[in-house]
C-alpha cells in the first residue's frame, strides 16, 4: 500500500520515547546507541522506496486516494478480530510463552489469535488461513520468512496464495532479519508485494531488529526488550480496534512447535484468563508512520540458522 511521504512522517518525540523504552528494558545490550534519521525509529512502517516513475495501479489510486488513505489498520478494518500468523518470532509473544501479544493488543480492543509455530516455513501460513479465515477475521499480521528454503519462487508462490486468501482484509506484513545473505530474497518478495497490493502495511523488522539489545545471541530471536520493540512497531501501524467492544485473547489451534536447539530461554505461560481490557487507548490514531529510510548503528553478531523442516517444493497444499 502506498502512502504520501509527507502525510506519514511520525514525530521525533514518539521516536525518542520508543527508543528510550527499549534501552531501559533491554537485556544483553552492550551499551551501543541507536541513531535514527529524521526522527524515526528503526524503520517502523517503512515502505519500499517508491520514488520512481512506475505507474501506480489506477484502481487503487482512484478507489483510495493517497491523501485520504487510513494511517492505521484499525481505521480500515471492518471489525476487531485479528489473526497473527508466524513462526518462532510470533510464537514468543503468544499465550503459551510471554503472552505479550494479548497483553498489549487486548487493551486496544483487538480480539487476538496468535497462530504461530516455532521452526516453520511459509507453507504454515497457507494452512493457517485456510483453517482460520472461515471462523471470521477482520485483519491480519503476517511474519513468515525467517525460516526459508532458499527457493524464492516457492516462497513467492506461497506468499501470493496467503495474501490472496487474506484480501481484501488489511494486513500488516513484516520483513525478516537478514541473519544470512539469502534472506534478502525473502525481503525482496515482501517489498514487491507491498508495492502491488493496496491492502498491505509494512513493518520493516529487518531494520528495526538492528537496534542494539533487540536480538538474542543467535541474531534471530528477540529477547524480552526485543519483543517489546516488536509489539511497539506493530501497534504503531495497527492502531486501535474499531467498534469500541472489549478485546479478547482467543484460543489458538496451531501450537505444534518444532524442537529448536537454537532459541532463547522462555518461561512457558499456561493459557490464562483474559487480560484486563479496561485500559485506555495508548495509540494516537492521528500519528503518522514514517516512510523515510532509517540508519541504525548496531553491533555485529554471528547468527546461527534456525533448525526447521524443509519446505515442500510442490505448488502447495
């Protein structure tokens, strides 16, 4: 989805607050500082560079003019039911681990299902949408790409099918941390999808995760402070749920985690009662999302590839 660069610049005050929150709560930070350009925070909501002469899809331009497009998913969603789809990164914020997704999103009115399994590839996303969408969901957040079979055409085929199933619902999609050069192929596919589909918002986790103190020693999985930054980044683009109904933490069906030898320690959380949904809104829906590039200063790490099964090379389930 394309946005006007002027309309989507966030204030530097918000950036400073978010950076301060991460540095105060970081675990494993070496004291390095983050330098953000133009008052933005590590690429939150960044869209691919669109300063080109390529014609914009006439249907999307005429149906939703750039100047009047919603700034957040909540402004466009038809309801509060939110489906989060992912691998170990999202599993880490699910009910069975930190429960951070529900803790943060339920007070904003979202009815959240975090369907994520550790060590899974892009094909998991297609299985999830086929199973869950008939149950009724209004918006989605998609983060699949950390586990990659090095077949860009297969990844693109699966992602196309997932996004076709989700359309026309508003969808937030995240880029993957480039812990190996081949992950650039994943992010290239994601960026192209954002350019060609007007129901997508982008959270550039590739850049956000460079913030010092965000990732565990493997250079892939967020530590506690990294999960806070992950949720902050998503909330900035997600906004408040529409309708004003109480939020809810929904039970999930996909929780068959693959055994990983390379993952940060977590405290298992047993499915709990709903978090308090009476909190007041913490998202300013008038805030904008930056579109300018962000430069961060980060320490280098030597990541280890996540262990996971091989993705099918057929046309998909």
